[in-house]
C-alpha cells in the first residue's frame, strides 16, 4: 500500500506544496510545523507505526516532536542527521516564516544501504548527500519506485543554497540511477510516473553545467565573473533569502570541489 498526502502552504501570495507519503505502516517525513493542523488531522486518520525521514530540514521534520511526545511512535533518520534533530532548529527569518522552527526530537540512526521491510515493500536506504548531508532516498526495485525526498525538485536549477553541493548532487543522482525504478515520489512535486527520466535530465543538466563552469574557470574567469556570464539575473527569492540561495553557491560548489 502506498499513499500520498498533499499539503499546501500559502504565505503572502507564495504557495508551496509538501507531500507526505505512507508506505504500509511507514510514514515518510512529517511536513513543516507551519502545517501542523493539516498534518495532525491526516496522522490521526492514518495507521502508521514508524517514521522514516528523508533528511533533517524543517519542512520534513516539523511535526516529529509532536509525533514522539503525543503518539510515542519511533522515527529514523540517516546517521548524519541524528545530532541535528536533537536540538531545536534556528532558521533564518525567511525559512521560519514559511515553515516555522522545529522542536528537538530523538530519532534512531539509519545506515546507508540498510533495507527497510514492510508488508508489501522492501525499501533500500541510499545515502544521497548534496541537498543535505544526511539526505537519503528509499528505493523499492521490485515495485519500481523511488521516494526521492528533495533530490529531484526541478530538473534544471539555476541557483542553490549555501549548504548544497552540485558535485555531490551529481554523484547522488548517478548512484540513485544505478537502481531499477521508473516512478518517483518527490516531496514537493508528488508522484511522477516518468520520474526516472526526470532524474536523468537533472543529472545531464548538472553534468553539463559543471563542465561549463570548469571550462570558464580554467580559461581564467573568477567565480564571480562566471556567475555574471552564466546566471546574470538576481531573482526575488535570492534577495528574500539574503543570498543564502544564489547562483553564486552553484558556481562556488563546483569550483571548490576541484
Ligand atoms: Zn530539504
């Protein structure tokens, strides 16, 4: 049994979707605290006995403290995310307005390559850093799907967060695509039956971008010049995030990894 729940967050004309997925008795992610009313009502109608988190970000873990305190349900996250979850989040303003800070909770450790079994599914934990150090995807090869968390999101991003790494994202896409599956469940886009193709497009796009940035860098351009050549525009979100999200991070993460 697999089921997705669509949640919507609206702030000042901006709209974001968050999807929580249930696989048999497992809930994948708990949504942001800002949507706690929607999450609590879906959780009360859902028979689940455990939670697996794709990564520690506040829009994926916002209701974990409540689930732990009120329902006593055990939760797991990749071992690199455990310590982050044991303290309250302290977000920059634009993220706390949208998602709200998350309270601390005490998850158990998941290991890379670990298998998680439920009634009808066998999920392989694949560590996929790049968006976050503790990011994982869960792959059911037998039934041909992958729960991609925030690995996909868009196939041609033109900016990244300061904590993201494009070369790591490329490696994570390559590792994920070594497995057999067709559909993906994206945390902000829902189910894509042709998800494999979308991940391939993102991998190809980022590999080309990496090549282009390195060609410019080797021909003597500075990271700032490369940004002006490839992504000259500043978008409202870059200002809103005080440049925690910017094309400059895209360029820098590529150059720094060489
Ligand atoms: Zn995230």
